[in-house]
């Protein structure tokens, strides 16, 4: 038995060696060894496709016919045979092959779609409009395999365009235009187009040159010069393309062809880096063909040329009085926009002012004013931006641009601190309701995020320290969420309700200094403090001593706050120096805008209200909110360190200045430590009040000095 096994293994190895040897010998003979009947047709088809790629159509035809001979119902082989006949220009035989493939394709939707498409294109090349339309529409209805721009070209210069849009009349008109070409020219033109669409520019060049050399005086020279110019562009041989186009320019062409020649010349000059010549050719199209309406390609190339304008050749061309006016305005506006995108604002403003001085059309005037306002706003020139936006509102009162201008005016007024005017501008923009809804949703989402983060951190690090009977569970997270939502949205909501009073009451309301924003801030502070005290005193039933509503004597109530205030002033000086030397721009906060507006107006009542609000009411309300309520709430859920840090962060965010966030965080940290160490809120209120009073006095003296 072992001897038999050894013999069997040796026999198998010898047979394998013999098979490998035969394959090697067959390979050396120079022709691939074709399989026999077993599995043969697919192999013959693969061989035929390789021969087609190499351009050996005669051998490819023989191989595919061998596949059909072995399997007469091999539908895909008939399709490949039709492709071979199409490549060699035998469209009648190609139609027959595609028809046979449809007879055998059965339920194979992919091959049926390919056969219908190829058959329709074969009829197109034979100029049979009816049959071509029928089979191309059938292929389009399947829409599974050929759903590609390579096959379905969506261009009016291609027959598939009219099939896609179900325009049979246009399809027939397209064919009637082709009727002017002799059959042999039409076949050659179709072959060249096919090679171009398949990405074979060398074949396009060889066929076009062959025709031009053999028929130098032909009427159809222009057709093959166009193909030649396009093929040279595909190969990035732009100088050769220009030479072909120069011959076309000397011919008398129809308007469509003449425009194409000039545009293609401009494109070649752009690719060669001759941007001035490119722009001259494009302007020549607008000048010589005033009724021509350019497409997106024309303006895209114009913009690419403008991006390369380093020496100001556009300005020199525009100085020519014969330059097309509308196209010149388009160039000026887009050149300004390019400078704006590159952050060269002064150059962009110079171009826009020149365009506006030239009395442009209403469309370009609107665009230029919009861009000018946007640049001025970015340059922090609020006064000029406001004037430009008012121009838009005056000139185009009922337009979409006017509503947009009202919106930007509302932002400018808000940043200036003129909240009544900001409210009115936002109302005129038509975005008041949208703004209210979005702000309310976003503020509540932000509140939920803050609560989730703080409570999540507390639960992660401190949950094991609390027992089931701990009093922390008398402080539910929902109360904290309601508080945060009110903290974020109440000043804004009260402003929204009270600002219209400025319009309803007229000048008499402002004569005594009662600006609506003062009332909004005052009411929101009162409501927040009332809510916090209701939770602490009534719902949680916490006594005054625990909350810090008790006196610690003159030392803690006055002397310590004075020392802490001086330290805070020193801290403010350090931060001011850092900001000064870093050249950072610090936007005004809400409180700073209120102060600057009050001192600018010079109303004594207004200044008195301002001192009362910022030096008395604000310190009292903020200390009760952030130290008495927030710090105690967080301390019950975590520990003192975590409560101090998070309450100081909330205090810093409340002051609405990202650049000054570290500074306000340190101030909040100082006040929180003062509260935890003295166990009284009075030193914090006094420190906060003294600091705000000093800030107001410095602002008042600087306003007086100016």
C-alpha cells in the first residue's frame, strides 16, 4: 500500500510538470494558446478585447467570430462585434450585430441597455433619425448601467442631449443640420468625436491632420481644424492649438463658431501665462458680438484671469473708452471681490469706489454697495458701513438686499449700544421672529449643555461621597437648569419686550434718562435674584447665616474689600498691558456699551441711573446669584474647590467677552474665595461695588477729557 501511494504522487507531479511545460512552450510560440470548447467563448472574447485595445481590429474580429461559432447565443460577443464594426466605420454591419445581440440577450438588463445604446448611436452615424431616437430612448429608459456623462453627454452639440430632455423635434433638427455634411465627412467626424470622448487625442490629431493634408482646399477644413485645436488642448500643447485657431480666425465663420474660436484662443493664452491677451480676446467677444450671451465658462475664465492680475493690466484695458461697458463693470466688481477675498481691503475699496463713480447699472450698483459695506464692517469703520447700508435701503427699498442691509444695520447699532435702533432695524429686516426663535432655542440648548457638563463632572468624581440622606439631594439638577436658562435668556427677553417702549413713548421717555435697556437689565436682575432667594429660603429652607447674610465687622466688611479691590485694579493693569502689547482687539461688552452711550449723551439723570445700576444693583444681584446660589448649589453636589472653579467660570462667561475671559475668571475666583473664607456675602458685594465704581469713575473722567 505505501508503494502505491508513492507511485500515485509521482504520477500527479509528473503530469503537473508536463502541463506547465506545455503552457511555457505555447507562450514561446508568440501567440496566446486559446482554450478549447470547454469555457472557450469567454476566453476568445477577452482575447478580442485585448486586440481591440491594441488596434488590431482584423484579428479581434476573427477572435470574436470564433467565440460566436462556439456559442451562437453569446449576446455579449455580438455587442463586441458591433463595436469592432463601429470602430472600422462599417455601421450597417454594426447595426446587424447589435440586433443579433438583442435577440439573444434575454433578461440581462445591462447588456440589453448597452446594445440599445450602441444600436442607436450606429443609426445616428448612418443618419437615420427615427431609428436612432427609438433605440436611444429605450436605453435611457433602463437607466441602470450607462448612467454616466461619458455616454449621455448633456450638451446641445451632442445627440444624447435631446434624448435626455425628450426633445424629438430638437433631435430631428440636429440631424437636419448634419445633412449638410457628405456621408464620408460625417463618418469621419463621428469617429473623431468618439476618439475625443474616449480620451485619445493622438488619434484625433492623426485623423484630422490626415484629412487636412489630403484635402487642403476642402470646404470642411474648418471642422477638422476645430478638432485639431481641441485635441492639442487635451495634450496641453497650447501653442499648436493657437496655430490651428489662427487658421480658423482667418476664415469666414458663423457667429457661434467665431465665438468658440475666440474663447478657445483666450483659454490658450491663459494657459501660456499671457493674461492680458486672454482678456483682450474675451472683451473682443463682448464687443464684436453684442447679442451673444456668454455662459458660465466665459465668466469662469474671466475670473481666473483676474486672479493673475499683478501688474494692473485690467485697469489699463478698462481705461479704453471702447471697452464693453457691461463686461467692464463685471470685471471691476469681481476684481474688487478677489482683492477682498485676499484681504486687500484698501485696494478693493478703491476699485468699488471707482465702479460706483462710473454710474453702473442698478444690478452692479447693488452688488458694489453690498461688498463695500461688508468690507467697511470688517475694517471696523462702523460709521461708513452704516452710511453705505443706508444707501442700499434708500436706493433699493423693497429688495432682498434692503432687508439684508437692515439686518446688518441692527448688528452695527447693537455693537454701538443703540439697542432701540437695533431692534427697529431687525424688525425692518423681517428676521425678528426668526431671530427670537433661534436665540431662545440656542440659549436653552446652551443652558442644558452647561448643566449636563457640570452635573456630569460632579457625578463622575463626587457621587461616592454622598449618601442617600445627604442634603445635596434637596438641590435637584432641574432647578439649576431653570436658573441657567433664565440667566442666559432673561436680559435678552426683557430687552425684546421693553425696547419698543423707546418708540411708543418718544423723546419724553428718554428725557429723564430712562433708556429701555436700563429697565431691561434692572428687571432681569430683580427677577433672577428673586428666583434664587425663593429657591434657597422657601424651597430649600436654608437659614441666613448658612447663606452668608450676616455681618463680620468693619475689618471684613470694609478694610478687606478695599485691599482686595486694590489687588483687582493691579490685576486689571497687568491684563491691560498684556492686551496692549499683543495688539489684540477687545470688543466692547454690553455693560461697556451702556456706559459709553450714557456718558456720550451727557444726560445727568442717565449718568445717575448708570452709577446706581453698576455700582449698587449689579454687585448686589451678581453676588447673590453667583456666590450665594451657584456656589452653594455646586458645593452640595461636589466640593468647595469644584464649586469655586465652576461658579467663577460661569461668572466669567456671563460678562460676554472671550478675550477677557481669563481676567473675569480670576476676578470671580477672588470673590468666590472671599465668600468661602469670610462666610459672608457682604465683603463680596462691597468689593464688587468698589471695583465697579472705580471703573465708572475712570470711564467718566476719560469721557470728560475727550
